[in-house]
C-alpha cells in the first residue's frame, strides 16, 4: 500500500498522542475547508490526507477502546465533504471541533 504520509505510516504516527493525531487530522480538515470551492485539486489532496490520517489513527492499537468515536468522526468528516446530507455536518464545524485537539496537543494536555 502506498501512503501520502510515508514517514508517519512507517511508525512515527504511533509515537504521537491522541491529541496530536487528532490535531494533525484537524490541520487537513482546515485545509480542506480553506480550499473548498476554490481549488478542487488542493481540496481533494487535503481530503485524501485527512482520510489517511484517520485510517492511521484507527490502526493505532492504543486507541482500540475509542475506535467507535474515531470512526464516527471519520464518517462525519466524509459527510461534510459530500455536502452534509446525512448528519448536517460542515467542514467549518469540524474545523472548530478539531482545533480543540490541536490546542490541547500544543499545551501538552
């Protein structure tokens, strides 16, 4: 399997805390939000990277008790990307959600 984030996929991702992982996912969510309706190629790249990071997080054995929560966040992200028809989700609301994780990671909480 080929990865966009090769360094992270080779084990670096599993060295990050859950807050750091979700904060990094949030960075891609923010990029997707910023490029939606502006540049389809950059938007799709951010979406692909976010999904890959979600998948790496779901594979991290440390979070096996939180897989349902992480999987649902991935599902809601996909809904937002596709227009929010199932959950009414938006990239804006997800960006706010993930910002808290990035701030917590930065503050080492």
